[in-house]
C-alpha cells in the first residue's frame, strides 16, 4: 500500500503549480500562469503550501528526494514527514536532468541513495529513522499528538 502511495506521488506533481518566468528588455522579471507571447519564458514549478500550520513556520522549506527503486525507506520518510504535518516538496532526481543536477550538487555524488531530506542548508542522508526523527524534533517539527476522542457507547 505504501509503495502504491509513493508511486502515485512520483507520478503526479502534488501541491505544485506551473508558472512561467521571463525577463523584459530592461531585465525585470515577470511571472504568469501562461507563457508570454514572443518571450523566452521558462517553466517553473512552484510549491503551493497546504492549509496546515507547521509548528516551526520560521524554518526553511524542505525537499525530500525519492526514487522508484528506493522502496520502503522512501515510504517511511514520506510517512514521517506527513505524520508531523510538515510542508515539503517531493522530488525525483531520476525523472529530470535539472533535478538530477540539483541532487548531485547537494549530495556531491549520484551514488548517494535516496531518500535524502534537505532542510535549508542541512542535508540528511542516509535514511536513519532515529536520526531523522531527532533532527526534525530539534528543528521544532515534533510528532503531532492524536487527540483522545471519547468512544461512543
């Protein structure tokens, strides 16, 4: 079940919106949901935050790098971030050359295995549930406690 969830997340860009960026003759930058006619516009994916409020709002955005061959470690990393209601961007470096270049620049090698979590300037790799959990706790992303609801009789 978790593998199917991860596969579906990789197949579609969840929580992302397409935006086009271009510069005019004076160097000013413009953004739009459609490319400007006659302009050399670059397509950008913008992460759209959810309505959930993170306990560490002042923390930098997070990016989780996953890959289809990662399997259970990637599923566990996704589950960890989701259970803490953390806003993050999911990237798969094997799907696009720019993401692969970005990934190599971050970790220094293509031989580093996913999952890899980027928290601002901090890069968490390799996957270790205890280390990742402690790092998230230290950053203010604590485990969300479940509210006790009275059982119906």
